């Protein structure tokens, strides 16, 4: 793990990071302030969640990593029901305070939970598995917006998985993982970064200079990945991989794949980019998200900030 990465995400770190971003890009102030609130609340939930890893350990099958099966793929969220409920209860009021325009839907979700009428386990399972039809049926039956539901589930699951990540990361720390999805939770990355290369196999360095890491959008795990491979469709055709750079800052760019039309923001930490927690770094680049969407590219994954846009 490169030393530049800020690994602790205390609320004070996030507030400081938000301030740095606002100084650099004053026009992003509203969105940065909103998401700083959410990231701070998330870090508090992560610190408070008590995830029983003794219960979890016997369920892990690290030998399946070699076949590309993420570590938590076989673990039922059922055994994590208590921290899942706890995270949902803690996150909803923060989302409500931050996004007044969707407060009514969030209140409906809160009431369903308090009446024990919300199958959080089933909804979370469907969200993680990309079973859109389950989320769609729920949204229709309850008259709750699908985007609000996705936002609430994403933030909750992210808190739970971020709390779990440090307890299981040892299983994957020595692994050469050639996949575009996270070896721990199976989610796609929200951002990538280039750091100084250490002693790595040549397949990771093809394309020259610097090692590429992907940052998981849900559990926050970082893993190294090939420079010239699309994380979404896995093409290694260099002619199909382009990147666009902001004129004013060469440390920030967006990588796009002309094979599958996916885009992924990227930060070059070797260019003296200011140290930020990765989620805040991704939020500081929403103008590049907007640019890529306008050009017809799609994000690798839903994030709270591209959902709300
Ligand atoms: Zn993950
Ligand atoms: Zn692709």
C-alpha cells in the first residue's frame, strides 16, 4: 500500500479534505459539503458497528479467490443482520438532513423499518447482486423512488462493508487479483489512482511508469490492477483505451473504454496531487463525471454522487 493514501477517515479528516477541495474548486462547494456530511456520518457508523468476525471467519472460503470469487460472495448477509439494521437506522437521518428534497421517501423507509416491514436483508442482497427487478417491485409497491432506495442501500452497505474490510483484508493482501471487481466484496471501483511502482510483476506495469490501483466503491478496499486493462469489459486493446485530462490539473483524468463505453476517474498521485481520502477525491472530480456522461460514457458503478446528479 503506498504511503500517500490516507487510510483513516475520521470526521475531522473528511472536514479538512472537504475544505481543501472547496478552496480548489469553489463551484463544487454545495455538493462537497453535502457529501462531506455523509462521509463523516459513515465514518462514525463504521467506528461504532460491531461486526462479529469470529462468526464470519468459518464462512470464508479464501481458496475460491483463485477462481475469481470475492471473499464475501458466499457469506449470507443474514448473519450480519444486526449491524445492517443498525447502519440503516444511523444513516437515514443523515441523508434526510443532507437532501431535503428526498426526505419524504427516506421517512417512509424509516417507518417501514421501525414497523419491521422492511426486508433489509433481501433488498441488500438484491442490490449487491444487481437484481434490479427486486428493487423495482419494492419501489413500485411502496411508492418510494428507486434512486432514493439505491442511495439508502448503497450508503448503508458501504458502512457495513467498510467496517468489515480491515478484518478480512489480510486474506487478499498478497493476492495477484486480475479482476476489475473487488476481491473482498465484489463491487466495481469508483476511482483509480496511479502511485509509485514497487516490486511488482511486469504485467502490472505494462504501459510504463507507475502502478495503477482500483478503489472499491463499497468497502473501500484498494487493489492493484493492470495499467492497460478495462476493469469493466477486461479488454487489453490499447487502442480502445483513452483518457481525458483537465487542462488545469494534469493529476486528474478520466479513463474511458471505447469497447464498453465505461469511464473511471483516475488520480495520478505522482503528480503531487493533494492527499485526500479516496471517496472525497472522487467527489472532487464530479465535473469529470458530468463531462463523461455528456459524451455518452457510463460510470462503472452507481455511487451516491453520481446517483444524486
Ligand atoms: Zn469491496
Ligand atoms: Zn471496457
